[in-house]
DNA sequence: GCGACAG
DNA sequence: ATCTTGTCGC
């Protein structure tokens, strides 16, 4: 997959700006206003996993876990062909179509298991143009979504400075946070110490139909390890799927070339 | 030219 | 994203 042309990037930027008009940054559900999330029963997690040398074929994973137990209620692994390359700031154009398909399949086949909120591997509002993958998936699915990134995206003046590192060092117990504030003073997300064991925070931001404080509280409530359980399960299960279906590490693409030789 | 670059 | 075993600690 080649790097997109400037025209394509411009088109992508227009699409992000257009979809952003439909973004809802506040709590819209009753369970979100409850101190203990009463009424929340199902939390979704999504992720894509890849085979070493292949960036076109991937395993798209959707899981639904019970809340607050974090027991697996549903899992779906699906091999997909990606149409867009990875470009920082445009991850949604690579991953959203496959994830939307998985959600539509669930709605079609097991509507009673539809998640009430989805945790997404990547950023939401914490993004160059304040419209990351979690926002994109949220708006197009119209589901509440939360962005959880494992690495800091340096954006709008938020940098890995000594100040940032000292803020991380100041997080002493799980649940502790500090805001990710842009150079213009807007809070785009929060760094969260997700569990006592890990020093490295996760970066939480609003995806759609949830407030930042609720998003952080929910993410913390889903953590048994550093990465919140829905995303962690999606990651582990999709990797397991690739291990058992392509044990040689031979991707579908390589298999076809082998057959044609 | 140099550094940054979610997944 | 992926490349990868042992190792240290609870």
C-alpha cells in the first residue's frame, strides 16, 4: 500500500471536518451519570492485529464483555483486507470500515449483545484535528466510544517534555490523572494511571456520546492490567486467531503467491 | 535538515 | 502494528 497523494489527504481532512459536526462530547446515557455505572452491562472492545510482513491483511476483532465483571460475552474474529495505509492522524481511514462491519454483523446476528459503549485502541478528541479513530467510529456507528491510546501522540503543544514526565511520576495510585492541555488551554484528554502496577499511563479521550470525566472513570473501572480489559481481550484474541490460522507466519498474500508459483 | 509519527 | 526469552517481582 502506497502513501496517499496530497489530494487524498486533503479529502480525508475534509471528511474528518464534516463528520466532526456530528460529534457529541457529552454524556447521553443514564448509566453514565450513575456513580457506579448502574445500568451498564456490556462494554465493547475493538482492535486489529497483523502478520509480521503484511500490512494489507489483518484480523479485525470485536469483543463484548460484561460490566463490571469483565467476562467475555461475545467475540468475533474476521480476516479483512485493508484499503488505506497507516498515516498518523488518519488511522480511522485504515481501521474504521472493518470495525463498523463487525458491529453491523453483531447488530444483525445478536442484537441483544450490542455493547452500550466501545473502548477503542487509539485516540478520540486527542488528535491533530480533534477527530481521531474513536470519534470516527463513534459518529459512524452512533455508539458511545472512548479512545484509549497506549502511547502519547504529540499534538497541539502536548509534548513528552520533562514537565510531562514529572507529571507521570506524580501519578501515585491507580485512578490518578493529569489533563492533556493544548497550547491554547483546551483539555483534549487525560493521562490515566490505570492500575497500581504500571508506571506508564494510558491516554484517554472522548470518542462520542460521553464526557471526558466519565470516559476516564469508565476506563479505570475496566482495568485489571494497564490496558483496559475490552481492548486487551480484543488484542489477545485476534492475535490468537492469527497464530492458529497462520501458524507459519505466512499471510494470505504469501499463500496466494505460493499457489501461483 | 531534523524530529515526530495513535495503530 | 510486528520482531521475541528470559527475567525480576508480587
